[in-house]
């Protein structure tokens, strides 16, 4: 099983809340943002990205351990 590091959530701005975000493979920058997953995949130029749905700022994130 491969473990991935957590993305830098500080990169997510207010305008990206509750949208789909594609991070570069090293998690150092956001390469695409969209309202739908399909929109993000149309925008990215590589398969080497990590995609996640962001949460509204009034919700917290607690990964399962």
C-alpha cells in the first residue's frame, strides 16, 4: 500500500471552497479548479495530479486514522 502525504490545504482560498481542486503531484501548487470533477479533468494537462473536493470553510476536516 502506498501512503500519500497530505496536500497543503493553505493553498485553498475562499473562492475555491466547495469546488474540485487539482494539486500538482508534489502538492506544492494548485493546477486547476472547477465546479465539477469533469471540468477539472478537462483543464489539467497531465494525469499526474491529485484531485479532491474542498469543503466550505464552516466545516472541519478530520482524516480517519
